[in-house]
């Protein structure tokens, strides 16, 4: 099979020989590289073709989706077992980040070293499985535990993709049987078929169905649900009628009803009903219903079931309720008191002629009960230090004294919520808004879109802000019936008398509003609307505030935060994986080298964890300030304009995505021409001592390709003022870190045919000046990508590159 994969690129190369790329003569094994580049051109072309069928309007984003699809497919073709025979592979979650773990085949009673690997690909292309070969090789050759981190890629979800099946998260101390797992994995909406026909229940359902048919015929469409109308709210808030129209009005309808009833009466149920549950699942259903030691809840913001120990569930909920700023425990059940207060305000509206007897009766049911408190587990967030899940508190007011009063308040405030400038109904709505913005013409230069996220918005909403917002909305009604004063009295009861019970104890929520009451969304959103008005008054008049979040790209500092979170979590739990926390290295190639550099800085500064042992930087990408370094000019001379792995255009695209999460031709051109940085900064001492071309060896400024600094004096000062906070952040440009002293021992590899050669060399010199123990390995005939590429055959220099850095890791880790 492997021979086929060796021949395939050769055949493709012959078919597309006219696509022969420009390749410099000094490159190691030039003919192999030439075939590889043709193969990658084919991958790129197929990726673009696939991208044409993506639904988005962003052609570049669609192309990335297509190319990543092809890359993932190709990576599956090449077996990686021979890189690390016997290496054990598993998956895990480190602080919300997916990782692949590679355990060496040699067992030991002592703790091993650890190596956290970050892949290349510019934070855009491929995935961690594409780099499985090098991860296995490190684990096997160094006898170390390798953690291959899967960072969040660009958003590639297509709404037409099949829905992921519902899962089961067992967070209890008891294992679930296969039958229990299969039963729960059927999902929240699954309904088992009853094995016995209940004739009484069936007839009740039929009678209700026949009544609805006769009502539709009687009212001929006039019985539709009442939408907001200040003059007709009394039609909405009344107890459901049990009246049924007289029979015989429509002979056709009556014939249909008679035929259905006759068929049901004559129906003889099968002796044996085919159960859609297996016998084991049916037993599991009965067993789970009897388990008092478990709590099974749907996950928050997800379709899965979460199984928890009841003791843990109660402990977590009780800890939530211990927050005295939000909840107040009472000695008794206050439900009857609330019921009396609801009756008082309803009678006042009735006496004032604002509501009629039917509405008053509806709002004051006699058979009320106490609200119930429960929590939904947040499986999408990391557990706490003790392994307990974070939860979302919910107060179910079904049947409580304030349930219908909350519905009544919502009827009057919901329209105001929908009139907010920031109101967004759903995803389709936000897409239409963006389309309107795009259709209105180009936005002013420097325009930025942003969102605001409020932590625990409902319980955090100050009541003074929320009530004031509701009051303003009610005062804007044309018909103020019921009066604003009385609706605010109803709201006050819903907020202040939100009493509930949990585990035999009684509480009242004293801050914000709870998740559960019908008026809560409108109340919280109106409060946010008032806050947004105050915010907009301090912004430029063209700024628009919205409350919908959708990040298409994992832009800065997202990848840095995600990577550091995973590394810190691993270092804090290293011994659980058989790893000595004092013998951990980070490393990666290209963009992975960038992340490894920044992570080594952040770990050094975090005194809660030990310093890293090593940082392994393979032709690292370290800066976006100068796209005309001598190595960039050499790369263009060697390979041609906009060709090769790391040409000026591709690096500008990667930089744009990482910095802003967007790209366009004008922005790319600004980066390519080096006009994104102000001339004043380029002339500064900081820039000259960090990126000055005179810091490079004379051999790196060969006149055959080096045509000068290419640093224009007409840089965009306004653009720089808006963007410099990103570029000057050492997490974005690690070479701007003020103090390199104390950083871990470094191994920095550079190659001759690479636009990133010079920034790697300059960083080596910075580390040396700071007294860091650094080894610089330079391969003049090497090219960017040689570390990971595996196209069915090997490069001699690739083997040497791997041998050298693996020996360094083995000797120093």
C-alpha cells in the first residue's frame, strides 16, 4: 500500500508537469521538493474547488475549509505507526482543549519527561492528526510522553452538516452499563412505545382532538392566538374554556369524526407489541427510575444527558445557594404570603377597571405550589479544582403564585424588548443585519465589530437598572392600561417574592432575576438596552451595539490563551500521566514555534507552576512587523513572487487572520508593502535594536537578492495607532519581551530557504544576550516545512534534522 502512495505523487507530477514550480538549485534533493510542490498545488486546487460549494460569502474562508478538508483526507492516507512502533495513543481534555497523548512503549516505575507539541500551519491549516508522525517519533525516540495540542481551527461548520448524535456524560462515581448508556444516548426527545394500550387515555386524547376540530370549524380561523394588542390582552389572560361547539354543524366534519371513532372502537391491539427498546434497555429504564443515588439532567447548552451523584449535585447546588448576595434563606415556606400579595395587586387593577373578572381569576389561581430550584451542568466549561461541574441555576415557577403574574408582565414588556436597537432574534436575523451593513457600502476605515458578554446576566442585573428600563418602556405605550404603576407592582412581586424550595430548605432570590420566569428575558434585555444607551452616548455616533456573539476565527489572543491554559493544566496534573512536572518541554514548528516561544514566557512568569525545562523552536514564526526582512527578499528571489510555503502574501494572510480574525485584499496589500507600521516606530531605538537589518550577518544581506530595507516613509499612522496594541504585545511579537533572563534552555532551528530565517536568528541572539542557554541549528540547504512533510518518501536532510533535535531533547530533558 505504501508503494502506491509513493507512485501516486509521481503520476500526478507527470500529469501536471506544466505546473512545474520555480525551485532554487541549492535546495536539498530539489527533484523531490519539486514533486511535493506540484502535489500541494493539486491539494490547493482541489481545496478551492471544494470551497466553491461552501455556503459562506467569504471566498478565502471557503477555500480554507476546502483545503483543510483535503489535508485531513490526505493525512489519513499515510500510516504513522512506523514513526513510533508501540506508541500508545489516547485523547483527553486539558482545561477545555482537546489533546492527543502519546505514551512511549517502554514502561518505567519512575516518572517520565513530558513534551507538549504545537503544530505548524499558521494557526489556519491542517490539524494535529496531520502531525501525528512527528509526535510519535518524539515519544518513541526520546522515551517521553508527548501531548499534541489541538488548537481551535477556523470555524468550518456548515449548517447542512449532520447533527452530532446525543451523548451521555457520566460524572458520577458509578459506572453505567452498556444498556443504560444506549438508553440515555437516545436523547431528550425520545419517547418509548407503550407496551399496553390504555383505552381510557386514548379516548381522552381523541375527545380533545375532536373538540379542536369542531372549534376550528366553528370559529373559522378567528380562534388564533392573541398577539400583543393593548385593547385585547383580556382575551389572552383567562382560564381555558371547556366549551365545545354543538355537533352536527358540518356534515363532512362529523362524518370524518365518526369514521375515526369507529375505527378506534373496532381496533384490536396486537397481542405482542414490538418494543423499540431492547430488553436490556427496558430493564435499564426501570432500574434508573429507581436509582435515588443519581441525578440525571440535560446539559446546559447541549443535547446530552449528564449523570451525577445526588450527593455531589446537592453539594454543588447548596454551594450556589450559599451566596448571600443573591439568595436569602427563610425559616418557612413563603408561598402563601406571596399568594396573598398577588391577590392584592390583582384586586387593585380589578377595582380600577384595568382588568376584568376573567383576567383577575386567571392571575390568582387557588391551587398554587412552591417553586423548585435545580441546576443544569455546564459540560462545555472546565470543572473546578475538585472536579465538580459548573452549573446554571434555574428556578422553576410552574404552578407557583407568580407564574401567571410573570406571564402578564412579559406581555407588556416583550414588545419593547423587540424594539431595542441591539435586539437579535436568531442567527438568521444577525446574518440579515450583516447583509444590510454590507449592502450599504464600505465601512469607514478602522471600523471594528465587537460584542459584550455579561457573566450570569439574569442574576447579575441590578434591579434598579432593570426596573428603570421597564418603567421607561411602559411609559412609551400609547395605551397605558393597565397603568405603569400597577405593572411595576406586579414586576416587584415577581422579583422580590421569587421564593423557592431546595432539598427541604426555603430561599428567596434577592438580587437580579432568576432563569425561569417568563418575564426574565424581557426584563434582563431591557436592562441591558438601557446600559447600551449609556454606552453608545460615550461612543462615536456611527457605532452600533448588538448582543450576538459569533467568532469565525480563533484570533489573538485566543490561541495563546488556549495553549497556555492546556499547558498549565498539564503541568499541574503531570504526575497523573506519569510525568515529572520539572521535566517538561514545549516545542513546535512555524506557528507552533511561535506558540512555544510565548508559552515559555508565560510559564516562566507564572510562579504557581515550575519553569519549563526546554523550549524547542523549529523555524519559528515570531513577527509581523517587517515583511521585507532579507530572508523574505531571498525567498521571493528563490521561489518567485507569492509561491512557496511561506511567501510574503501567505504570511500576510496568516498575520491578518491571527491579529484581527479577518482579511481583505486592501489589508493584505498594506502588510505586504510594509505600510502597516508607522515610520516613527521603525526609526525608534526599540525597533532598531530588535529588528534592525544590520544585526544580521553580512551573508544574510547578499546583494544578489537584498535590495535594501524596503521600509517606506509613508506608513499608515492612523492604522498603526489602531493596531499597535496588538503588534507591541509580547504575546503577539515575543521578540519585544523586555527581559529574557531566566527563560528555559532553547533549541532554535532555522533553514536557508525560509522567509522566517532572519527572525529566528535575531531571537537566538536575544536569548544569548540574556544569558539563556541556547543551541542554534541552521541548515542552509533546508526549506520551511522539512520538519513535518511526509509525501510518501523521505528527504535525507529531514532525517538529519530529526536526529539532531531528538538527540538534543533526549540529552537535555
